[in-house]
C-alpha cells in the first residue's frame, strides 16, 4: 500500500497548472450513453475514478478509443446499445457510477445500476435521483441490490420536478435528471437544481450535442426534449477543488505560487474567506471562460475566520478539510461548520496527532491556532481528508507519514510529483519499505 513521506517546513516556489475536473468529467463521460456518435473529451485527468468510469462505460457498450499515452484525450462511442447493466463490481469502486442511470434509461428505455454503497464522509442516498426519474415516468424497482429503471413505451416524458433535499440540491442527481430529460418527450422543468459549475459544464456539452437547455447554473433548469443527440468535442472545465487545494498549499507554507488554468470565478466563496484570513489571490491574466492565471501569496500571520459549507455558490464541502488544516496555523479561534456532510470530520483526530488544537461539537469544529504543527504518522480516511493531511505535512516541522494515499489518487493526479517540482520534499513509498 502506497504511503507519502513528507519532510515539512519548506516553502514552495514556481508555477503549477490545474488539471481538468474529475467531478465534471464523470457525468460528462456518462453522457456518451445518450448518443451513438463519438464524444471527444480534452483535458481529462488521469485518475482512478476516471479509469473506473471508462471500465463501466465499456461494459455498457461504450468503449474508449485508443489514445496516445499522456494525451489527456478520451474518445467514447456507443457500439452496443443492448447493454444496460452497471454491475456492483465496478459501481462499488466509485459512487459516481450512478451517473450512468439517467443516460442509459433515456437512450435505451431500461437501466440496471447497482445500488452504491456507503461512504465514510456520511450518508449519501440516491433518493433524489430516483424521485426525479420517476417524475419523468420511469418505473423503478430494487432487484438483487440493483436499481432497475424502465421507461414505459421506451421513452421518458417531460415533467416539473423538485430536486431539493435535506442538505440542499443534489449535484449528481441534477446531472442524472438533466441528462435523461434531454431525450424525454416534451418539456422538463427542474426546480431546486444544483447550481454548481460542473452542472453548467455538463449543460454546455449536452447543448453542443443538440440538446435544448435553459437556465443551467440557476436553481431552475428548463429542458426541451429532442429525438436524438449527436457527437461533440468538449474540454473539461478546470478542477476548482484542486485549484482551492493548491491555493491552500501556498498559504500553509507561506509561499508565493503561480496557478495556471485556475477557475477563479468558481472560487469566489473560497477566495473571499481566504482574503479575510490574510491569503491573497491575484488574477494575472484571463485565459478563457473561468480560466485564469493567478498568483497566491499570504500575510505572515493568518487571521481566524468563520466558515460554513454550503451548496454552490457557497463554500464547498470538498475544501473544508483543506481549509481546516490551514486554520490550524492561524492566530486565534476559527469556527468551521459543515452543512453538507455533518459527519465529514475524520481528518480532525489525525490533525490533532500533529499538534492541532480543535474541539468538535456536532457539525461544528472550533480551531484554536497553534504556532507550529509537528510531523507524525497519520492515516487518510477519504479523498479530501488525504489532501488536508498532505497540506499539514508540508507545513509541519519534521517528517509526516500519510498512510492510505490511494484515497488521494482518486482526485489528484500525480500530486507528489507536481509538489516536488515546486520544491516540496514529498515522496511515495511502499508502506512495507518503511
């Protein structure tokens, strides 16, 4: 099992490019099930979840074309529309497999997707996905652990759908229903739709395929169903969570970094809170829609802040752990409240092993800043918790050993290599060699 060994206390220097967003790429790739024409995706990150999605789509009759190594291009085309079963063997590797449900149902009239399992960051049910598809006319049953969805007559029907839940809107649920509605007969109105940039990116792709969509990025999306969709070429949006993680890496090491391909417009809630804390993100150039080159710097002493995670455009839950690591070194008491996944604090006891002072009360953590963190053996519990422990290790005195970094590999491509290029002392080793 791979482990990171980090010798902390080094400042970072140089330039780093943000790769394409995993959370955007997965539902984008699933949209290939909506057509028999090829979809070409540019700037696809090379991650475990992407490889698993590719395997899943191949089993659903939509295999990838061969591509040169390192090209960051994925071409998908349906060659066998008779396949409609997403088996548990693959679905269990990533919850985003549920993205295949809506497109398969809409294009093939029937879909069978294994029910996703549990997750360490909290319960993430798929009831809103199923509610939306039922509203479109789907008949849904649970058979042998599989969600089985059928469209009577072979085609879904447009409807007015409310997708709000206890913790706000659902991003993957919105992606599922939006994709399915493109091929439904009539008009679909999705109310309380997720406003995340990843949904806007999906709508942009679907529109280029021939879909008729209005309102993506707002709480109400309207879709006029069409008979069929065609092929397209699409560049995956930059990963705003990776960008936020890199910004925090610069701040926690008191470094000055240049970040290229940064989706700065999608990070307003993040940069607002960081600015109050003393972290400055300056836009050097606009390189395209929500793509910029930015310089990150910070004041020598970070100020405490209050942060509450919320659906977009609020502060993203996927950056809560990284921010928490940063606030461990602020001068005073910070308060972080988790409104999306109230149990998402598995990283707190691990940061405490490094000398962090935190008190958790339900969905809120009070962080009392310390002058320094100290290296220690720590264990990653999930993707973003892994990132927070790496950040803490970069700033800590001494050596930090982060175990179970396979979690990190799900969302960050070659992170240790890219940090090494900036001057970090971080290496990947086999745990058995320690």
